C-alpha cells in the first residue's frame, strides 16, 4: 500500500457540507434498510457559513480500527448506517498515488485500510435542525474525495441517503428535489438540483431555535410508527404530495413567493397532522411553535399576500423564510417583540449567523428591543411577551453545496490521525 516499508503515512481530507430544510417533507420509508421514501421531497440548502458539518477523514496503515469522533466525543461506528456508507464508498474507491509522500493505494486496498473520522456540527445535534443530513452528506462526500471515487454527486447522494434520507439533498446547494424513485434497489432514488442558491438569492431565512434538547421521538421511529398507523400519511403520499411537488418546482422556477409560501406552510401543517394521526400521536411542535405560526399567519393575512413562509421539521424549531431582506427586518422586529431574550443578554448571542440584519432592523441594544412597538396586525389584542421561550435565532439564506477544505482546517492531527 506504500512504496518501501514506510507505514507511517496518513492520507487525509477535510470537507464541509450544509444542512437543508425541506419545504415539501419526506416522512415515511417504503424500505427501511435502503431508506427509500414513500414520496418525493424538495428542500432549500442553508448557507454552510451558518449551519454545517465539518468532517475530516483519514486512512493509514497504522490505524488499528475504524474510529469516529462527533463534536469531540468518540462514538460507535457499529451502526448499520455508518457501515453502509463506508462499505459503499470503499467499494467505489479507485487507485491513488502520491509519489512525493510515497503513497500508492490500489482499488482493492481501500477495504483493508482503517479509517478515522472526526466530525463537528456548528448547530445543535438531534434537535430537529437536520444535523444527520449535514453529517452523513459530509461523511460520504469527504470519504469519496479521500478514496478517489469517480461517481457524480447524484450517485453519491444515493449513498448518503443510506445514512440519513435527507442527507442526499445536502449534496447540492440551492433548491433540491429528492426523487423517490421506483427501482427496488434504490438506484434512482437520488437528489436532483432544481436551482442554484443564486437563482433566488433575495430570500432570507430566520430559524427560531425553540429547544436545542434532543427530541423525545426520533425521526426514524416516528416515521416507522406513522407508516404503520396513519391513514392520513398514505393519503398525503399518494394523492397530495405529487401535485405539490409539481407546483413547488414551478414556484421555485418562477420565483413565485406567494405560491412557494402557501405550499410550504400547508405541507408543514399536513406533515404535523400526520404525526398527530399516528398512534400513539407524536408531538414535535410545542406552544412556542404554535405562537410563531399564529404570528406569521396574522401578518400574512393583514398584508393580503404572504410575506413569510414557515416550516417545521421533526422538532419545535421554526424555519421562517422571508421573501426579501426588507421583509426579514420586519420579521425580526416582530419576533423580538414577541420573544425577547429572557435576561439582559448580549444580543450578538441571541441572534447568530448573519448578524448584520440586527442593525438593518434598528436594533443594537436591549433598549431597542424593549422599545419595539406592537405589530400593527394585532391591533388592540396585544398578546403577552414570551421571554425565554426561544433559545436563540439564526439568520441565514440559501447556500452552496459541499466543498473540500485545506489541511489547515483538519479536525485530526496530521501525525497521529487523532482529534486535535
């Protein structure tokens, strides 16, 4: 596997992958092992500067076993999903040679070399922010680069899908469709980019992180229970989603925000209705989630046309998509009126991501928050403020797909292959 007897070399790749938020949801599998969905889905990739996974993968003859560290803690690689992705990538590896470092790896050698993986999420894991989507997309993408895999992004997305279904959509930036496919082996269940992030770059996305705790019902078990017990889910997959997919593709193509917003809100509500239709019912949203929906619905009705779309994945966090920057500043003002910080906190830690929107909204101190007037659409019926109900906000936008970083950003030490 290397020229001469030197076994001390380490070959390493570091990559970054974004997360994504589905605006037409994936919920339910027709094949649990291959992770084949019961319907198509469409998502928006979020800017990796604000929400992403960074992963370093390395191989070396001196590694004694496969090992992985997530956010600094070692985790087991025994799970079938990790093994599926590793197996699929290893089988697709091609010859690699670096004469300067004395490394020569043949196609068949990839299965003999142990791998070290270090991964870091810059947002809460397992809290309904699609951390597994970014994580498995980054794992597959970085391993493919490491092992000189020649497949295109679409084919890689079919491998990422076997780690976490929605991970296939994080192999692309912008607006992405996951085609459910028909082939029993899953070969045509892949991600397809509908448009790049530049296609509709005026959109602004504000995420209200209602809870960063791990959710009670995982997406995996929740989906299984819905498929087994919810008649509404099967009606949705068969009758409703196929039409919505066509309409959402058209709305994205035409940058038609009213249609985009209506479809996204209705689909989100219907997805959570399917969760309630599950036996026993699954509650991913909470009172704060419902208050945010009410806030957006009242504003959209008062304006006569949608200003903001909301969508909730399998968790209580609200993803709010504003049609442009001006609307986003008004949205932020409303959100801070309804959900101010619980204490004299530093505003820069209460809104992360693109912080420039605070200044554009005229908010630089807590006094500015306290001086915010009630939104005009609530008129005399002003609701009470809900300090502390939101942990923090993230301001972001549609973003690019995965990229490779230089070795300086590696999470593993170049000499030992262990976490830095």
